[in-house]
């Protein structure tokens, strides 16, 4: 009779902005009403089932904040407003985010939801949301908001919550009151998630394990150069070497999980199954008695083998636990785990469960097969959120396949085989290629390394509370998810938000120690092609010398005729810019003595704050600042020393002029231009969204060379 370890990994990165404290993205809230609730509900009616649930502590932090009402993501904030009171930017945000579910499973089968998708358009890169929102009535938006939430209601909510059942039956014509009730129901479900899992723990059905605190790739924290063990030819960033951070991530993760569940885990799924000899030593000394990773790492390790070279007990190498130092190791069966994650959603549930159980049973008597995988994302693609499959799987246990918990398995059957030296790798390709080596990854590691070095240097002089604030941001920035979305392997519509969250955490390290963050952190790391909105961005270079009257008001079209022009894509900004940003477009140009800038406010937007003008020259960078004071008053433009180099005005538009001589610019000089609007230390808009606009200082022949009929 074969034994099986099921390990369901529940994980979300830290979505809360380090300055505002509020979530930028809604995924903790949405997964709460499906996977986190459903996976517990599925076990409650199957006494024979035994599973490990592995929590990312960064998820537990946010789950508590959401359940208590302390965390309100942007989508919820908008949804709690009456649909007919939404601004154009908020309406566009609803159209952008409101179809973020599997269309084949949750959108197209629902007539009203499918109708709304057809009205918006399915290719977001070709949709002008600013115009599309004008065609949606308040009732359309209201129905869309409710259907988005309903799409994320799992089988437990659909069975246990009368309101959910009622709204699913109603399908259209929802009210604002019903929308608010559904939001409140979602939070009530979230409040019950941890208690629900604790009850299963007390019944002996689950074992609680965890990942390190903010889900970092531990071997890369210990020493980023360890990536060369599996990738000897990789181009790596400057060495990042903070083994104390790896230990702290493990220690804090264990402590946080113990706080929520009342028992300290003895097991761990190191983030992304990433292990190395140094990491195993840390785990052992921190009280971790078992961990799990992928079979590929076992196959590349130095193992104590019998003289005849045969696998122990005649079993495949990965179908028995091994001992490495003080830590027992379970090795994920890649094929069987991936069948749940990527294949079985497309076939009949009972057929899929029978196939899986048959394959586990075929491992033979006394084999211990480990299935470890994401416990939340696969169910989005399963009919009825995976309920029929999970029921069939758990019902089939006990005859030829017995589920076991690692803690109990190790007590009754200690590992008999040892690993001399574990391979350094993850569950993907037994390497760390996904998280390091690509130019985007390496940029991020470089910036993180600079912040971490600055924190270490400042530590002796910092009060404990300031150090902890900075260190918390550094630990959050070490999370694996930011690096997952850098590079070319994976794509998400939320790539701009992930990139901005990483950079904001790194900025927070500098701010907390009283150091001005490098301006490089103001610029996205991801390529513009990863933001679908950029397909609709418009950019024109200056064609004439201009001489506008700088007073904060548009007097005539001809004032800025021939100037350069930039308009971000209509879908740009997303959650990071509160649905769109403060400015709708930028005009820029020169006379022979001045650089002129004009910013047109977005409809209904707040443009107050500090405008930072970054000029990237050949070997230097200049940062100018102007406090935007609505009402038409003069706003001096100051350089790095606080000296006035120009002046601006903020009326119906924002305009400013800066002398090129004061900037040290000469004819034909080239510079990159980036504008950032800051408010309370938070970036609320940037133009352009990616990179810089190229400026060429004009000479006497500028207009002649750009003349055209």
C-alpha cells in the first residue's frame, strides 16, 4: 500500500504599499472567498484525508489585515462607492480589472457577464478605456462589479452563503445595497478562514507548515553567487550576501505561523522549493525537522548510495524521504503534482481522481509519494472550483493509497538514506534562473543590494524602531514574486504594479534610515512592452521653438504649437496611480534660452504635491523640484541646492520654465526627461510611464532643420 503526502501551498506576496499601508492588488481578498475557504471546506467532510497546508506568512499578515477591516484594496474602495458616483478614472479602473478571472470558466458561461465583456472588448491593448467607460451605464458597472466578486466565490461560499446563491440566480440588475452586502460577506468569510483551518488541525486532518516570512529565494539571500552552481555561465548582479536575512526570514515565518495556529511548524516548503547546503543548515538550527523540494534537486545531489548503486528499497529515489544534516527531506513528484496543477482541470473529475490514485498506488508497497503544489491558482480553471475533483480524490483514499502527515511519517519511519550535499536549486529546472540572471532581475538585485548595504552601514546609529521599519521593507523586497515577473518567462497584466511595489519597498529602506533614495528607483525596471497600456501611448518630438506665456492657463493653441507631446496609454497607471494618474498629457519644448513644460490635469484629479523634474545627462543626473500650488500662485523651481532656477504656475494647467544655462545645458546637448508627482512621499504619477523622453537642446538651425510644409 503506497503512502502519499499532499502539500497544498497557499501564498501571496506582500501587496500592501509600504507608505499607505493599503493593498495595491485585490488577490488576498479574492482568493479568500475561493481557495483559502474551499480547501478547508473540502477536507471537513472527509475524515480519512490527511494533508499539509503550507502558509506563506506574508499571506497570513494580509489575511488578518483584510479580515479586520484594516486593509482595503483599490477595487474594494471603488466598489463601496455608489456606481453612479464613480469618476471617469474609477469607471475605467472597473473596466480594466473587472474581468480578471478565467473567462472560459467564470465569464463566458454567465450571459450577463459575457455581454459586458463583449461590450468592453476582449483585447485590452486595443481598448481605449477612457472612451469605453462612457458607453457603460451605472447599471452596467454595478453588474460588472458584482459579477467580478461572484466569479471569485468558491464552492463553499456558493453552498453556505444565501446571498451568493440569490445573486447568482438574479444575474443582472443588482443594486448598490446588494453589492455592499456581498463585500461584507467576503470579509466575513475571510474572518473564518484561520479558525476553520485550526479546527482541522485539532482533528488531526492537517499539518501546518510554512514558508519563510516574505517568500524569498533563501539560497540567493545567503549568497547570490550560489546561482552559479547550477548556472555556471550566468551573468549575475553584484554579489548579494546576507545569510542573516535568510535566517531571519525563516525565524519570523515560523513565529508568525505559530501565532496564528497555536503550534510552531516543524516543516517548511522553502519558497519555490529553493534549497542549498547553507539553507539546510539554517533550517536545522531553527528547529525545522522536515522540508520539501523537487525531485530534480535530489537527482543532482551527492547521495550516500549502496555498493550496487540501486535505489534504496528498490523505489524511485524521490519516493522515500531522505535525511540531509538534521533535516528530513521529501521530494516532490513533478509529474503527479503537475497533473493536478495543469492537466486534470480539463477532464472528468472522477476520471482524473482515479487516474491520480492509480498512479500513486503503482509506486508500490511502502513508497511515500509527495505531491506538492500551489493550493490556490489551479482551482480557477476547474469546474466548480475543483469541488468534484477534491471530493473524488479524498473519497478514494484508504484502500490502495494512504495519506500521511510528514510529522507522523517521520516518527514511525525515520529516513534510512542520507544526502551528503544537497544540490542548490529550485523546483524549476533545479536552478534559480527565473529569479536571477536576466537584465531586469539583475537590476532589481543591484538596487536591493544598495539598499541593504546602506541599512547595514546605518544600523549602529539607528534607534531600534527605525531599524525595524527599514528592515521590514528590505525583507519584503527580498520576496521571490517581484523577481518572478521580471525577465521574459512569465507575463501578467499587473506587471507594472509588481514592479512598482518592489521599488517602493526598496525606497522605503532608504527613507527609513534618512537617506534620499536613488532616482534610479523612480524608473520602472520592466520593459514598456509588459504594460499593455503602452500600446496606446502617444509621443511626438518638438518641431519648433516655442515661447509660451507661463501663467498656469491655456491662452491659445498656438502657444504650444510645435512642442513635443506625450500622452500615456488610456489604460496606464492601474492600481499604482489610483486608476489613472494626476495628469492626462505632457507638452515640452525649448526656446533658445529656456526649457518649457506643461502638464494637463486629468479630469477631476488632484494635482497638488511636489513635482520632481529629473534630467538624465551623459554622466550626471539633475533633479529639480517645484511645489505645485493650485490657484495660480507662482511656484519656484529649485535645484538640488535649493536655489531658484526657474518658475512655474498652477492654474487650470501646470506650466513651468527653466533656463537652460542654469542647468548647464548647451546647444545640441542631449538629456532624458522624467517627471514625477510626489505627495506625502508617495509617487502619484509619472510621465512618461517608462524610461525618459529624449530632449535635444536646440541651436540656431533647429527650426530650419525641422521645417516642413
